[in-house]
């Protein structure tokens, strides 16, 4: 008589509660209209015909309906945009891995991808100084580089000089200012940066926050699916 695989160890009451809280939130997130497809953004680049260098770039700043995407961001805040919440992606997957050792290796790829997403620059902005005469009417500090690669790819594609990726401000910085200076917190320093910005820059702050929100849906969806599938295998959280 052969012995079958050992049944999963019981989960702690805390893990059961945290997973239940996450799942109730995740169920609503994955049903949200903005979570039904991959985000798409229109980008226009302008080149200097003599040097073939990028002289200006613009990002379509027509945000999705504010009430819609901000509500989605609010639902995702404990999971994606906070570090200390028990249901944050890092904390919840870490708790599952600690209590259920057989699942640790399975969770590694998702945890690694989430860290990569946090560091990834989907849109970068660099201040190029004075606006050339043929671009008068545009604001100083043009958008000059856009990166829309999948988050598991290694770094952005090479850029023509003199654009330096290291000097670019990633969209995550502007999203942080928007969220924590205007939406769910009123951090004085961040609020001051937002309040003193031009209307165009305020739209850019909002677009960056929208981008971070929609591109993070995949992590909620994948973790929800993982929990459903492992429950079928006998894990009791």
C-alpha cells in the first residue's frame, strides 16, 4: 500500500482572514471594466530631421473616466500601493509562503515580477531645458521617452543621444505625488508639487497614476487565480 501525498498544513486564522479580505477585493477588481484588457496609450515622437534625434514627445493625456479608474485604484491601494498592509501583494504572498513551504517556489516568479513592476519605467520624463523655436507653445520639460515593454523584459531599448535614461523621472514618481499629495493623502510636500503644477502637468500626474493602476491589475488577477487553484488542492485559506 503506497502512501499518498501529505495533506497541506492548516493555515493560521490570520492568514485565512487576510486571504478572505484579499479575495473579496480581488473579485471586484477583476470584474472592473478597466481590468478587462491591456492598457494602451498613444505616443507621438518628433524627430529633428538633421540629426534624427528625438526633440519632443507627447503622451495622449485623455484619462479614462476619473470616477472609474480612481475607484479601481482605491480598491487596489492595500494590495499594490501600500507596503505594510497585510493584504499587500508582498506581505500576503510572503505569509502564504511561510505557512505553506510547498508553495514557496511557485510564488517566487510572481514576487519577482511584482518587484520588477515597481521599478519599471513605463513612461519617463526628462527636462530638456528651453523649448526650441519650432516647438514654441509647448511647455519646457517635454516628454522625451516612452517605454511600454512587458515588465519581465530587461530594461528599455537603447536611446539616441543625448537622452539619458538615468536622468529621467519615471511615471511611478509622478503617480506617487498624485496619489499621496492629492487623492488618498495630503502629504504637504507632494501636495505643493501638485498644486503648483500647470494644468498640463496635472494631467500628466493623473495619467501616470492611471498607468500604474491599470498595469498592476495583472498581479491581483494572478494571485486570485493562484489562491483559487490551490484551494482546489486542499489548502484551507
